[in-house]
C-alpha cells in the first residue's frame, strides 16, 4: 500500500519549525544578510526545540523522530533562509548521523549526546583549498605516535567553522597510499576546538548565505587520542561518502523549500502587481513560470520524501538521495531565476526576498557533490556502470519511541 499522508508527528514538526522560522528569523534576515551577521542565539533556540538532534535516538540525547521529519524541518527552515538549513546539514547530517552510524559507544556518549542536545555544535571538514570533489587530492595528514595521532592540515569552505565545538577531520594516515591516490589510506578523526594547535577563521564577501558562518580551520601538530579515530584506519573515504549522503538529503529537502518560497513570493507579487491594465497574474508567460515552479516543487518534494522513507526502513538510498539532491538544487536555481523575472526590476533589489533566494541557491548546486558529479553518478547507475552496493555501515532504521512525543512539539 502506498500512503502519501504525513503522520501527526510530521504535521506537528512542520508547524513548529515553520512558526519558529517565521517568528525568530524572518523579521531579521534581511538585516543579518546585509551585515553578513551570524546570529548565534538562533542555535540556542533550535536546540530548545530539539531540532539539533531531531532524528537522533532518544538514548543518545535526541528527539527520536524519523528521517522524514529531518527533511520536513530542512524544507521549512530554508524556505526562510538557507543558513538555517545549513546548520542542520553540517551539525545533524554530516556530523551527528555519521557518529550515530560509525562512532564507538564511547564516542557517542562523549560527542553525539551533547550534540544532539544542542550543548555542543558540530561540523565536517573534508574540503581543502586545493581539493573539493577530488577527495584524494586532500593534503591533510595524521601520524601515529604511541596512543596519540598528530594531525596537520587546513580545511576550507567549512560551514560553522568559527562556531562549532566538534569537527570531523579527514586526512591521510598512509603516505604510500597517498602517493598512489588510493583512498583506502584516508582516515577520520574527531577534533575539538580547544585542542592545542587548532585555529579557525571566517570567510567574508560570499555571494550568498551571508547570514551563515562559513570559514576555514587549521590544525598544526594537533594531538588527539587514538580513541578519536572514527572507524578503522583507512575507512575515512567510506565515512566521508556516508556523511555526504546524509548531507545531500538535507540539501535536497532545503532546496525544495527554496522552490516553494520562490513560488509563493511570485504568486503574491503576481496578484498584486498590475501592467497593461491588469494584474500580471493574468499574463500567460507569468502563469507559465509559476506553473513550472509548482511542478518542480511537487516533484522535488516527492523525491526527498521517498529518500527519507528509504532511510526510515533501512533501504540503500545513495541513488535516490543523489537524484533528489541533484534535481532539487538545479530546479531551485531555475525557480529563483524565474521568480526574479516575475518581479521584474524589483526582483533585482533586496527589497524583495527573491534576490536573496537567487544568491543563496547557487551554493547548493556546488556543495555536497556538484551538479556535474551527480549527473555522472545517475548516468552510471542507469547504464549499469555503477552499482548501489550494501554499505559497511548504515543508518539505523527508524524505531518509533512513544506517542507522547507529538505533544512535546506542539
């Protein structure tokens, strides 16, 4: 049986997140964006609502909701501004869900629990100044010295780089494999901000997501205990790909929210603006643009909800998540462009939100796998050149906790 009805939990989460974003962020986002200001208090408010651990099991400090709930929250957040969804992507998707699947019990208790409660903020460090999609192009290293590893390297374009407390750091632990570009020589470590030799900074002058914190962090002879190795030595590439899959899901859901925001802004403007003696909503080509936004929104929403359902039941979903991310991000870019055209000259001004949507949406076409990477991945799957193999680690299938959770979010 196919059931497209959201549960009462899902509907309650939608309402809660939408009301939060409209109340706490929407009235101020224009100013924050103009000043390139990251409002730290937003993290505390998200933590109070349980959003920073929304789909982490209650036993690890989370709210215990399912992966569809994560997607719905990301859609609602990015419908107001992308920086809100980015918080969910790096803190929940890239870091916390990775620790949930790959972390030891000790790592979960020490790092995942405070992250799920929102007491500590987390992010993910893979991209470097000279390496993005080419993961084996990273230069960061770690060498074993007794019961410690000594870490060196620099990560770039890291969301929450100057805010986060915990970092996943990917680096080479095998020099010979590095020379051969063999990704089985990459490992993953948990790094804390307060460790000696750690430093970070913020990138200014971004095209979009100006209300978000984006930057870099550097490690110079940072010593971490061997217990901070995530997985085994040489499993870093697998862990990185696993993390990206979770991040892509949040990006897909968020980009769907951008499409919806562009559609809604265009509808409101078309019903208010008049040209040639009539509302522009009566002009056929304006109707065409709004109709395309609606079609793209409905399609992308179904794609990310399908990927979320697959996560819930424990099915492999790399292919479905990639498709959702690819389509939602490129169609959000299309929707933002059309929304500006619907607004005419006014769309070119930050007096209207569509200008900000247009600047913000571009980043998602690049990070978590560029549109080109996802195009090739989807082609390889269709052609049979790539198989969706069972992963060494998977997210735990969703287990419903208790019915009283619904009342807690209303």
